[in-house]
């Protein structure tokens, strides 16, 4: 590790809270680049090899196919049903108990997804324990600070409010050296909404929804992006490069994943 030490603030020697900055990037990604990102992640990482079907990388949709008709058995060719991915407002209505979405809602319930289910219980379960990555940095350990982070219900998350996800870092020797970084906030607007919408579409992949991957792959992609963000910060801490003004840089993995999962806007805005 560099001899350069992290400077602690004068007002609070126990914690450095990093305040998110506004993300000014508005450049859209194409449908194909998103698929390429998810696909390359699935190929390169062992934890992302749970893709059910190669049809995820196809682009054909059947406009006459719907999730409800397929789930109820009323579809004329249920095995070949290829509906486009659904937008957040579809899942919002489903979680709110609309009767016409009952069969879809029942399937989500089988996966532990209810309107009141907490976000962290699905995506970041057991991440609130201190861990170390000694291959990257020997002097700092980390955990997701669940108490500081927002933990919306699935119904709240699909509504698209900007949420915070705080990761805390603590020096293994200097017990009072703590740093807390927000990996979301204004640097990744709508992340929870996109992640959850991708997860729900993945529950019904590869049929009746032709999405880019299944729900397990979406969750594993979240873990991969979170770990990549953490490793980025650990490297900067190890080299003495960490700066609170770099919050946008540390959120880039999460921000990119949120955008890459959003393929529904490509279809419905086409």
C-alpha cells in the first residue's frame, strides 16, 4: 500500500459520508450493445451461466402473445409464445392487485415476489456482513450498510424513485477510519426500477417473454456490478487515490447495468 494515507475529516473522525453527484450522462445505448454486455458478462463469469435459452439473444416477438394468455393456457401456441419485455407500469399494476394480472402475480409470488417484499431480501441478502478481498486490498474490509441504504418494497421500487445504496469501508488496523460511499443516488437514477423490471421479465423468460436473460442472471449481474464497484474503491484506497469527489466514477458499474437491462424502451418506443 502507498505511504499516502486517507485524510479523515475534522468534524467527524469516525465516518466519511460521500455525497452523490448528478449524473450528466444521457447517451443512450442500443439494444444490441445491451445484449452484448449481458451476454459477455454471462460468458465471462461462472456465476452468470444460468441462462435458460439461446432465444434470449433473438429479436423476434409475437404481437398476439401475452403473458396472461400463456399463463392461463388460452394461447394458441404457448410453446412458441414470444412476447416483448414489459415496462415498469405493467408490473406496477400487477403488484397492485389488478384482477386481470392474477395469473402473472401468482407466478411472481412463487418466486417470493409480493408487493410488500423488501428489495434487499431478494437482491442483497447477507451482504451486510464485513468481508475482505485481500487480492485487491489487504487493509480495508467492507459491507453493504443496510441501515443507511434505502430498502423499498417491490411496489415502491418499481415506481422508480431514486434510491441510495451505501457501502461502508473500514480499515482493519485503524478502527476509526471508516468511509461510506453511495453507489446509486443521483448517479444511477431509476436503478431499482430497471433492475426489478428486468428481474420480473426474467422470471417469464424465455417464454412467454423474450427477454435478454432470466431472473437469476439479473440478480447475479447485480452482484457482479456491486462487487466491481467495491473493487474499484478498494483499489483506490489501497493506492491512496480515493477521493469523495469520485462518487460518479464509483457508481458507473451500477449505472451501466441499470441502462443495459432496459430493453423494453427499445421495443415500445420503436
